């Protein structure tokens, strides 16, 4: 297997954007593969990963980190070891959303996007005649939505605005990137969407 190296001559880690984690991991030697899988990657997990990285192995070792949510403190704890991993250690991070990772993490690793892009569907909202009642009913319908689908809802709102030919100022357009980041870092979807929906009502 080919191992790409970074500027220090150490093994360069990879970020896999994929839903087929197991298929990829099967390609690595199983006896030297260490897997850390959790719903939310926290500082305690980062410490475990760092400790494992410094456990000496005679052969090259692969450490796989699999999670949907990556705590900022945990990511910061990994920065140094990702940039300068111990000799013979390669890091793999598996996620379906690269924005779940800090730019400083992404810059230290090779990103491999294996996700199939699917068309973004617009929301079932009449944005040109939006009312406060419409907003209430819509936000209420999101109560049972899994966090993993929140990003898709935000993107669908942008798609609906574009299809309704509603022109937004740059400030409001910048909202969408901010909204996606807020969603990643635990902000409730209702709180994220409400300001832009109210803007649409006030400026229709």
C-alpha cells in the first residue's frame, strides 16, 4: 500500500469523506489497525488516540478515528500529533462532513471525498408568501429531525430561496455558511433558521 508523506517525512494522515468506512478499513492490515469509533469525539478520546500513537510497533500502524461530531477541544489536542505523527503511524479520520473538522485539521491531512453528491431538494415552503404561522409550523416539524440531517435542511432553504428568485444581501448570504458551522457546534436548528425566516417575512 502506498503511503504519502508530509514535509517532515512522516506518514501523512487522510480524511475520508464516506459512508463506507468498513469497506475502506478492510484494505488495511488488521493486525496493526487501531480503531476509535464514537458518536461524538471528545477530549478523552483524543487522549486515548495520542497514547495509542506512542505505543511502539515494529510495523507501520494505522489509527482510524470515526465519528459524526468532533469536539473542538479534542481536535485542538490532536493538531500537533497529526502534523508530526510518531514514526510509522498513519492517522485516518472518517466523517461525512469535512466542515465538522477545523481548517487546521484539514490542512494537515489529505482529503479523499468518496461521497456521491445527491441533488438538494427545496423545502416545502412558499417563501414568497411566508407568514409567521408558516414559520411556526415549519420549525415545529423539525422537532424530531436527527442532527445529522440539519445541514441538509439549511442547504434546502438556500435552494428554495434561489428557486423563488429572492435576492438576498451579502450579509444574509453569509448566514448560510455561519449556519452550517453553528449546526456542527451544537446550536439548535430552530435558533439557526429563525433569523433568516423572519428576514424573509419582513422583506417579502
